[in-house]
């Protein structure tokens, strides 16, 4: 698959078939992850591949925003040593995994890590030693149905040539609802 095709085809999959992902494919995904760029070339990452049904089910119950791990047949947990650019490095590795999985016809979903309240419990479940951050959990499996990428803002809305040009932003009603709720909770001073 061409790189640009993988970028266009990649989308979040949250429904999976009950069909295992071959070990070689999971290894290929981690191989793609470890080839990501990293600040100062420190490569702070480690990848825990979870395929055991029982462990996936525990993760699904711990990880409030990833209950669909109950269906996924694998999860690649991206960890980084707590270095200055851990989040950027780990995010680059995560995106490589998503694109490589798309190329293999696998479905994935990026599940949030470090900022979530479940991060310490997930690290504990996986016996991660102190000093590592949970960057992401990537659900992996064979998609149960065909789907497509969430609608994106248009190129002409996001591109600026030479300098930033302010222009009215198309409003997404979901974002508007969050902003409205926040402004009630935290009224401007
Ligand atoms: C940093 C990050 C954290 C995310 N966390 C979650 C998550 O915890 N649970 C989830 O279902 N999706 C999560 N997603 C997936 C997004 O919801 C998804 O990418 C977005 O809705 C756009 O859809 P698309 O991936 O099909 O383009 C996350 C994505 C990113 C980049």
C-alpha cells in the first residue's frame, strides 16, 4: 500500500472479529513502531504486546475509554522512559503502528495513556517498572465491519502559507458543547 493511501484509509476501529492476529504481524507492527523518529535519537520506547484473552479483558475493564479491548484480539501498549520528549516520541511510534496496521488490513484504535486516571493501574497490570510512562494502548484486530476515517477539517481550512491567517473556523457541534460546558464550570474572570 502507498503511504498516502494508508494515511487516508487509517481509521479508528472499535468492533473486531473474534479472530487472532498472527504473531508475525504483531512483530511487524512493533518493528514499524521502533522505526519512528525520536528526539536526540534516545528511542525511549518499549512495547508490550498483549494477546492473552484474560489480560485483554482486565485491560478492557480498567481502561475506561477502551472497553472495546474486550473484543480486540491484541493490544500493543506503548511505553516510554520518562525522558523530556517521551510523549512526542511515543506518539510518533504509535502513529507508525497505526499506519503499518492499515497496510496489513488490520483495524486499530489509539487509546489514551499518560493523562488518564487508569494509567497507574494499567502499568501495574503489565509489571512495568518505575520510570516509564504509558503513552498509548493500541487496540489491534480484524475489523468486524468496514468503516472509514472520521470526517476531517478540509485542507483549505487548516493550511496557512508563510504566515498564520486568521479565518472563521467551521464549528463542530460536539466541540461547541464541550466548550459551553467548560465555560459554565470555569467562567472567564
Ligand atoms: C492521543 C489520542 C488519544 C485517543 N484516545 C482514545 C481513547 O481513549 N478511546 C477511543 O475510543 N479513541 C481514542 N482516540 C481515537 C480518536 O477518538 C480518533 O482518532 C478520532 O475520533 C478521529 O477518528 P479517526 O481515528 O477515525 O480519524 C484517541 C486518539 C488520539 C490521537
